C-alpha cells in the first residue's frame, strides 16, 4: 500500500483520483459531473490510495481554509469492489495524521448519512442537522486535531 498526494491537476495521481470519483460519484451515485468537479480542484490536495500492484483504489481531497487553521475533507471514495477491506480507514487515518503534521487545528466534512459511523469511528462528531447536498442526505462532522 502506498498513498500519494498532489496539487497538480495535470498529474497521474490527480487523474487517478478523478477516475475513482467518476466511478463512485458520477456513475454509482448519479451526481452530475458538473457538480462533482468544482472550482476548488486546484486549491485542494488530492490523495490516492494504491495497492501493491499500483492500482488506485480510494481517494479524497483536502481543502484548507483561508487562514490555514482548518481543513475540509471532501470527495472521499473507495471503488465498490474494495469497500469493507479497511482501505478507506487507512486513507482517512493517513490524511488525519498528515493534517496534524501540517499544523491544522481541525478537520471538517459533509458526510453522507450511511457513512457517519465510519467517520465517528475515527473521532469525528456530527454537528447540527442533516441536509441535502447534490441530492444526497449529508451531515456536517468535525474533529479537533
């Protein structure tokens, strides 16, 4: 297992992230491509989890806030055939540790409701009421780093 990250939207790592997001969000969840790819792409760090055969299996991105105190986790996705194998957990733990090392004080995200227990198991807590985003029920979650 190796995790790579990039800000370069022309890199192979970024293109691997897009392929995973396309499969999970656009094809599986029917989120429009115009919603999935947004104006924040170039401002984010894009992380990709690769197996030992260098196959990209999971991804997420981090968007720092303007004063660099908090980071927002976005676009967390694992290919369907590789879910329930701990890959998402390994990726998220890596990203949490990375965010701490970079000096961020908190992490937040908008979790799809079925994924809330996954995020809670890594120390995030829900904040407020659920809401619809891209036609899917979400809830805000946060973690002090």
